[in-house]
C-alpha cells in the first residue's frame, strides 16, 4: 500500500485506500481535511469534526482556518458514511458547494470531496460535482 504522506494526491482512489481502514468501522461520521501544497503533496491531514450516525456539522470557518495557518494551496475533504452507502446526501451537496464557493473566494480551492463507504467511495470531482 502506498504511503499517502509521500504521494502526490491526484486521484480519489488514493484517498480511499488511505482512509478506508481508518473509517470503515466507525459508527459516526468523521470529517477530515487533507491540506496540500502547490505540488498536491500533503502538508497535513486533520480530523476536524465527528458527527452522529448520519450527520456531521461541518463549519467552513474551521476548514479554512487550518488551511490559512498551514499556507495550504488546496484542500481535499473526506468523510465516511457509517451506513456503507456512498451516495451524497443533500447536505453533502450543499456543504461541498459552500466550501467550493468559499475556497474560490479565498484562493484555496477544494480539489475534491470523497465519501468513504464499506468497499467503495464517491468522488465529487470524478462525478463532475465540483
């Protein structure tokens, strides 16, 4: 298995492989951000929010505060669905749209938002939802 810390993060499958083991057995939603430099290499990944069985209350301020502190060039968001299903909820779409808009304004783009399920993932980027 590839070590994500030494990798250029240029596809969601790499994110899935790295986070799947961490998240597959979690009973609550966990929301991480991967902060990247201008070469799309990881500066830091951070667990920002832990939610309930089917909901995480994510505040954009926390997502971008960390990005600013790290001088990140871009962000990949990652969260799990404890149900194992990977299709985004209405809230997932709304959050992603809000984060993308704020990222555009701040000059720190959201490269992707990856939802991790039991043995699969959903990438907003791969589905042209970003």
